[in-house]
């Protein structure tokens, strides 16, 4: 049965192939050739001048010094990709088919008057003048005629759309280049936000972009991609960080307000003392990073639109309010105060009351580290639990502002000692408001947490001395 079915399918395929061949012979009998309608077949570099005119305006382009000049548009504003596509549409001009042998009733094809007139001259002296008519309803292609050629032809709708473009379509409204990598966290290096809602400037630093100092600071937070430098040093909260950094990548203006300004004219507009400034390194792909200094001024009273100027660009754009205009400093900071990897730690010292617990870690065997308390080896699983407990110290969200450190002994001090020359991290805990402690990290306090953490660590230390397990939840 299966064999018969295969034979039947094979016969059907053969019949279909023969039918296709027969249709081809009927449409193109031997000796006939498909007529080709090519009016220009040049490269873009062989264009000398272009003039396109339609009811929405005109575009004039001239070849000059190995490049092209668009009338009234500075070269720095040209959208290169769109411009190249436009040149290609003017350098290679052909018809899909001829639809009428004679130019009898031009109005029937939207050619009296026409929608657009296109005139192209080439460096070899060829001159091409064509008129674009109406759109063919079924295919979406366009009728057109060519000076010096009989008949009316059909052009692809894709090509015709370039002839109907307005000059503004050749202008790039990018304030910063379009993002070409997977994430803004990969493209944006060091970025400093100043002004706006911020009382003090805040800097986000990329670990991958950074120097040895930045990489050492980042070890306080394990596998951090960015750190935040404000009053202290913190790990960046990536979710909120993405909200703030994404608008910097491929920022586009709604319109161009001014171009060709001198630095003095930029400053005279008020950009010397902007409402807000964002300075950042942008490495968009494999090339070198570029420094951008974006300066913002309110455009209307309600703050929904801003003028933006990239310092020294000579350009001013109007843009809709970007998200970082409402940046909140404390939201940039990840909750955990210090969270290093165990492999980066050589020891931890905990001081509580009059007692000092000095833990050392021998990590020469990464898979089997050895922990000791005041010189005596302790169960590594118990130490790992303590390490997890200490790393769980985290802010509860209430921003306190910068607190002055008291002139008294703290309730508890936790000091992380590191390998390979990184300086210690010191966490000092002082009494705060009801059932809370204020947390000073390397002398800076901006947050607090529940005082239950102190009691839980005390219980853990007592349990480790006794070789007993303990609860790390607080």
C-alpha cells in the first residue's frame, strides 16, 4: 500500500512539473525574449546631481569633493542609511513592465499632473527625467513615464516611495547613535547625572570600562557590572539603572530647533548652566567609546518637553521628557550593603560588645576552603552559613540622608578582609529609630535596617563556637 502511495505522489509531482514547463513555453515561446526596461544602471558614485520635486517640497543634491551636498541640510544631520538607499533608487532606475505603448491619456495614470518629477544627471553625461504618476490599486506599484521614451511604465512601490520623500526624511534626528549591542549596560560606561532633581551629582561606573581601582571596589559586591558613587559606594540596581540608562542610547529628537551653532551660541542659549546634564561614555559596538555631554533645558512650563544639546555639536533638538529627568538617587542603589564572593575574602572580623571573633579563610583549595575562628578550625558549612547571614545585611528602603557617625562604640562591627590588595570593608551598626540600626559602610550611613540582624549574628557566633547550626533568617 505504501509503495503504491509513493508512486502516486511521484506521478503527481511529474505532472505538476510538466504543466509548469508548458505554461512557460506558452508565455515565452522559443525565440522570444522577456523585454527589459532599464533607464539607468549606474553606481551611486556616478550621480552628479538630483532634483526631486512634488507638492510636499523639493530635494536638491549635488556631488561635491567626492561626497554629496543636500541643499539646506548640514552633513552632520544626514541619515546616512536612508541617504544611501535614496541614491540607490536614483542610480538604478528600471520598470517592472510597460502598461501602455503610447502616452495617450496621462490623466488616467495620474500623470497629468504628475505626483513627482525626478531629474538625475550622471557623471558620464546621461540625463534622466521621469514623472511619477498614481499608484496601481492592486499591486501598490506606481505608474511613471520617462522623457524621450514612448509609453507608460510600472515602477515598484518601494522605489517610488523614495521619490515621494520629503527632505526631512533624509535628516537624522538621533541625538546619540542607535543602540547596536544587546543592552545599555554593555554600551554605557561611566555616566554622571547632575542637576534636575538631584541635590548632588551621582556617578555610575562600569566595571568592564573601569580601571583597577573600580574593579577592586566592585569586589565588595561580587559579580557587579556597575557601581554607584554618591556619598558612598554601592552596587547599581540593574532594573532601575536600565530605566535611567536606556533613554541615553539612540536618543531621538522630535524636531531640530537649531543647527550650525558655535559653542558660544550654545552657551548663550542657556546650555552653559543647564537644568540637567548627563555626561557619559558610549561604546556602541566594537569601536572606540565616545564621550557625550548632554545638556537639557525645559522647553515648556509643564516640563513635558526639553531642549537638548550635545556640547559642541551645534545642534539643539526638542525631545519628550526622558525618564532620567525624575531620577531618584536612592533607587539606583542595590539594597545589600556588602556582598562579596567567598573566594575574594581572606577573613572576617566581628566585634560585638567586648568580644572579638576573628575568622580567617584559607582558600588555596577553592573547592575545599578552610575556616578558622581565633586560630581554631571551624566547620566550613557553619562558616558558609555565617557568611550568607552577614551578606544578607540590606537596607529596608527608607532613605535617611547622610548621617553623622556617633562618637560612641557601635553595637556591632563587621570587617571584611580581602585578597589581592583590596582594602577592608567596615560595617558599623549603631542604634537608630525604634527596632532599627543605622548602618555605616566605610564611614558613610544613608540607610538603616532592622535590629534583628544584630541579635541573629550574635546567636550565630555563639552557635559556631559550640559547633551547632543556627537560623540565618532575621
